[in-house]
C-alpha cells in the first residue's frame, strides 16, 4: 500500500524515541490483539496507552520502560507474522529493539 493510500484510510504514527512508524487502523488492531494475547499486565498497560493516545489523535508518542518496550516488540513481531505480513508491524518490532541492537 502506498503512503497516500495509508493516509487516506487513517494512518496512525507510533513514535518511540526519535523514530516512528506509520500503521493503518487494521495494523493497529492487529497489534492490540497481539498485546491482549500475551496475557501480561505490562502488555495490558501498553495496549491501554495505545487506545488512549489513539483517541487523542493520529500521532502516538510512547515513552516506554524497557519492559514495555520488550512487550511491544514481542507483540509487534507476533502481529506481523499473522495473516498478511505487515512490513509496518515488522518495522515497529525493529524500532523497539534495545539501543545498539538495530543491526
């Protein structure tokens, strides 16, 4: 899908640190479902933040703890493997790697 196509259906920008990734609404729903499937209190907290920030607008700026970052990375990787492989979700998983582990 092109950048224009994503914007037309309501893109959501997730910002972690100085990097960001753009997800369409369906990808965000996949991410939320993957977080719910982790059955982890930290995953629930991250999901709550995503839902709350989504209501505030199309830009979600996260300031996750190391544990939240690990949970978000795990959920994004799981969501990216389900159904249609989502490049954006895989990129989000990469974005959530600890500093120095981007290679």
